[in-house]
C-alpha cells in the first residue's frame, strides 16, 4: 500500500511560500524537488540535484542568463533554466571549448498555480517536459485561502488517505464541544455516493444534525458536498441559499514511503461571521489534524507487528474504492488507454 501514483498533479506548496527570486528544497514521492519563484513571479520546480557533482541546486541562487531566469549551482556555477532545467552556462569552459552546455539538463516538473496553491506534475517518464493531464480543479475559489495548516503524518500515502476519509472515527477522535460534542450521540448516516472524475462525490445534502458549527454560521438552509479525487484530494463545500460558501481543501502529498504531508487550505466567501473566527480558526484546524496524527502514531504501533488491516462494509467501502481507483489508474497508464472510473453510484449507511 505504498506505491506512489505517477503522471499525477501533486500539491507542492502554497503560493505564499514561494518568494520572488528565492527557492527551497522539498521532498516529494521520495525525490528532492527545488520549488522556486523567479523575480518576475513565475513559479517553477526542478529536481534538486546538480547533474555535475550532485550538490542541491536549492543551495544556490537565481541569476539571469542571456535574459532568462536560471538557478546557479553553488559548487561550480553551472546555471540551469528555471523554466526547463536546460544548462545555460558553464563558467569553466574557455572560448575554445566546443562542448554544448544545452546537452545537460536537470528534470523540470510542470507547475500549475491557482487560488494560492502550487501543484507539480510528477510524470512516470523523468524526461517528460509537459503534463499529460489537466491540473486539478476544485470549483470556484477565491484567489487565496483564508488560512492554511500543515502537518506531516508518519504514515504511507495510502494509510493517510484511508484514515482521513474514514467516516466512523469522528465521535471518538474529534469530539470537541464546538464541532461534535459527546452529548450529540450516535445517529444513522445515509449518504448517496456517485463516481466523479478520478474519484467520487457525496451528493449535496443537509449536514448532519450533530454538525453544530455549520448550522450556527450558515443557517437552516445549508447544504454540504464532499468530494475525493486521486491522488489525494478531499474537499468539502458548504453553501447556503444566500451566497455564502465555505470550502476546506485537504491535499495529501507523499514525502517518501513512510511519511505524508497533509496540507489543508480553507476558503470562504459571503460569510462575515467566519471572519470573526480567524484568530482561532487555524488553531481549531490544527487540533483536528493533530488528533488524526496522534491516531496514526498509535496505529503504527500495531502495524509494526501486523501490517494488514481488517476492512468491513460500509464504513470501509471508501477505502476499498481508493485502492480500486489507484489500480485502474496504474493499469490505464501501462496499457495506454483512457481511465475508466470503477466506482458505481450507490448509497452507503453507517452509524456514527
């Protein structure tokens, strides 16, 4: 359960993290990636290893070379194009040298930036220079999130995804007074699911009666919709009939085979009451993620001795769907055919 999907867009960083003229190193899918922004404001991503002597390019600086932004290696000054990774300059060459610097390049990852988030396309072919699928789409969002929280889970990508989509853990792990207090008790949940894109959606419905905060902020006519898409995006859209909209987008990015970065971006429009909660809302969101992270740590204690898990219906159906989607995506790429969503519309019922 730790195979990383390729030919996919992964969340790489928030727009705010990328400062003009600067770059930093981040590990994604077990690979070192340089994430940066040119002085002109263009985000870019390169493999963070100089092909000459393996020094991280992120330790260097950005300089202009023949009118183009390049990243200069701090060891020998080789310069690589920010946009394409092609080597543009080798200071050690003399005018008599005929060596073509453009023969050398570092891997360049296609980048997409929207709504305050930066995504990188990780291709199966390291030589690929263009994305083979469109970037992720989450519906209408403001230019930037109201706030962002991030945590690293000591879990495989698969275990992190399965844990966060689990519908039955909430009353035991997340029992805050302001969200779902113990006094709310257990109720039968019945939700309609339908295939969507490379994932599924829980069709628009009224939020659970024990979701106190939604009703307090949005009123009685509030509806919610929950969606999941490969490789690891889950977002919830809460709306009312008066133009208020609240979106929580959770992005999972594998760091390596044993750890996963969880980034949650929260947006809203037309809900002035929520603006009053900005001083404490990030803390509340961090508490949620910390509770999930603590449960992951406990789970790891058992997985050391028994790597398998027991999955039942209906609370574990989504976990099974996730693995089916992964398998179909991998097979479709191997066979060179279109992806076919294996999920069928159904209604799931559980008690929580």
